[in-house]
């Protein structure tokens, strides 16, 4: 077996502890060599630093970093890592803007290192079977309902509703990452309404309309204030019946009622992400798909801003 990739995990918030740390521990190709965070706690037995500069000064041998910080500060940290010759794993979204990601991609290519823009929802168990079914189907409509409660899933994370924090598109981009993966034709936005709380700088809800060259209606409803049952569903109507992805892609129901994929999406997704990251590092390649981020940018460009009541957590 080859020597494990020595990885530093940067930004030790909830997603790092809940998903990244267990996925790294379960991957023999990757070893957690350090953690970096101004506020979050490290991992017992692993060297911990407040800043990436402190890790660099320590001289600890590092091959790669995984960045779990808010998107507003991710580009600068990624640029530091690339300058060190370290491979870079970017949590979603890969950056606060398209230009940031393009610059990182160019810098990584020039440095000869691997850059990975990760989309964890694409690794949910129902996504690839759905993609295979839809490859030769005639699609007549797509409906996305992505509704969750920010107070449950992101308690105390005020940055999400700050400028550059994506607001409801922080979870919504997961839906877009699945739809851009499973639909056989590219699509583009035609209309958008974005609800901004009067006291925040990112939307709390969004209603989006897309189409493709065939005129297929694709609609998405994103809500960050859903109470009661939460929903992460994609319904695709085809000439062969209705395909439905439930629970963020964890469960797939085909038109005949069969369910070829059932599982706990998140707990399998991050293992898949780290397998992919190890593969591209070993191969000396990169994987940077910006399609989901491009659709979010287009929503902000095309969208009508609607001011709603102040958000009080």
C-alpha cells in the first residue's frame, strides 16, 4: 500500500467533526496530520493550530488540505496552501464567486497540484442510478423542493446570511449539484425570486425557473425556514413515468415503484468524496465542476429581490 496522503483539516466546525473526521478515519489512503481553526476544537492526538500560517511555520509534513471554512474566506486560505504545493479539497460551495474558483484552478494547474471542488450530494446513493435511468429518457418536467430549517441545521452560523454566505443557496446548491449531474442536457435560468430578510444580506428563500434547449420546465423551491418535516426531493417526469429522489438523493424511486437505492446520504457521501480526492491526488489531476455555482450566480443576476420580515434566530 502507498504512503497515506498527509492531510490538514482547516475549519473545525460542525461539518468537519460530523463528516470529514470520520470519513478521513475510514480511508486508508489519507491520514489526518493536523487541524487548523480559530474557534473550533481540534481532534484528540492531532496537532492543532489557530492559523494556516502557524501550521506552515511548524514544519509538520503536509501533502494536502481540506477547507471547511465559510466560503467568504476560503480563497485566501486555498491560495496559501497552493503556494506550499499542497493539494486542496474545497468544501461546497468551492468559493464565494466564480472568479475566485477560476483563479484557484489556474494557480493549482500552474503549481502542478490537485484541486477538488467537492459536491457531497452527488455521492448520495440514488444519484448515479438516477443519472443512468434518465440518460435515454425524454424528460417532460423537473420539480425540486429543498426545504429545511436554518435554526436546526445551522445554529449560530450567522455567516450564512452575510454577504457571500449564500443564504438558502448553501443547502440549495446541493440540489443544483444533483440536478446538474442527473439531467442529460444543460439548462439555464429564466426567472428567480429571492427573499431577503430585512436585516440580512443573503436570501432566506428562493423560487427558481430553468429550462433547456428543448423547453423542459425545471422549477426549484428553496426555503430555509421550513418547520416540521424537512424535505430534500427531486421529481422528474419522463416518457417512462416519474422518477423521484428523496432525502437529498439517499432514496431513489423509479417509475415501476422499485427502489434501487436506499441509504443515509450524508454518512456515505463523505467517504465517497475522500475516495475521489485520493484518486485525483494519486493521478495528478483535478476535479473542478462549477456548474452548480454558476446556476447560483445566475440566480443572483436574474433574480428579483423581495424584502421580507427580519430573521431572528
